[in-house]
């Protein structure tokens, strides 16, 4: 409770939105308490994640990871809204299986499992790749391929900073990333100015960034935002800025392709919004799975959740 409520009864939250906001506020309180007692120092959460075996392992039986996607998205919503400097996603276990979990203490929090299917595919993108009149047009685009496949997202995740050698390519069949659409998110990687707020609305696939810049950006030092191609495929991305100019390009970084939006803006408060491709969340490849636990609750009028 941390002294925030007069009575434990006031701490009860009902409904998904209320719980998400409560989680965000809890992380914010922790950051503010740390700054109050230790001074203005950056806050980093070293372990945050979700149990993937929730709902009595329903996702393992059906391939429907809707509940896990929503839970992971709630974590990131809280992190983005709390104003912390960073976090470490817990955890990655190469030997994870549905039966044994993380092989430690009965936990099953790994974002990867050898038993899971590959990442959800992206719908076909029309053959008109990059129209110069389109808001998402970029002369810096290095590839003319109009389709978006799991391999694009896998390459984004394939950078191995723990080894000097390049990570071997992964077989496209059976790459077990779980609820990846929730944790592979757009985010600012370099900003000219102070970040006022930022966040990614997974349901509507909209990223927003507000910052306060002390001066105009230099030509060689724009604000940079990582845009995962899974959410923001070419031809399906719209960018709105309060002012300035921007460009989307694909960079090669240590053997991995990463889509980056560069934004040159003026001084003062600046706002940017990027709209991507909305899609159904948590569904396994090539299947229209049955309704997940959350959907079943909603259908039976039990959508209220108490925490």
C-alpha cells in the first residue's frame, strides 16, 4: 500500500483500464520515492515480466496468447507511463519448454520457448511499395520488398551483444517468441531534448512522443525512434509531427535490420505520432484460435477483474 490509501478497500481496482493505470502509478510511486530519498538519479527496473503459463496453460493447448499479450502490454504501458529510465525484461531461457518452464523453481517467464511457434505473420502489403506522395515514403529505404514476414522481426531481435561472433541464422520454422507483438515496441533511441511523455497503444497501433528541445536539431543529430516493421510496415505507416521534417529508413546494425524514423525539429515542445497496422493480437500462425480466457470472461459477462 505504501501509505497511498486510507484503507485497503480503496486499493481494490476493478476493470482492465483501472488495473493498468494502477500498475503504472505503482511504478511511478517507486521512481518518485527513490528520487525523494536518493536524489535525482535514473530509475531502472532490473526484472519485470509475466508468467506465460497463466490460465492453466491455455495458450499452450490452443496457440492463443491473447492473455499473455495483454499482460505483457500492461507491463510496458506501466513502464512507459512511469517515467523510468529503463528496464530489464525477465527473462530469456533458451531451454524453456511448456512442460518444464524455465527449468528453475517452477517458473515460466521466458519470452522464448522451444515448444512455441514462430511469430505471428503480417498480412500482405499491397504491391505499391513506397509512393512518393505517401506519408510513409522514404528515399532512405534499402529494400523494395513490400511484404512483412516474421523474419524481419526475428532479424531485429537477433543482435547478440554477449558474443563477438555473429549469431547464426535461426530456422524460420519454429522460432518460439511468445507474445512478441507486446514487447517488440517502438521507442525513442536518441532524443534532442527532454522526453515529456511517450507510449505505444498496442490495440490501435499508435506511438506518441512529446519532448522539449532546447534548440533546433542539428542535421547530423536528429531525434531517432526505433519502429519495428511488424507494427509499422512500409506503405501502412502514417507519421504526424507538430513541426520539422522526418525520414524512415532501414539500417543494418551488427547484421540485423532495424527500421528507424529520424526527426529534425525546432526548439520548444514538439510532438510526434506514428500510426501503424492494427491487427488481432495473440493469435498463432495459420489458425483462428478459440476465444482466450479473457474473451471467454467477456462473453459470459465476467469482464470485471479484481486486484
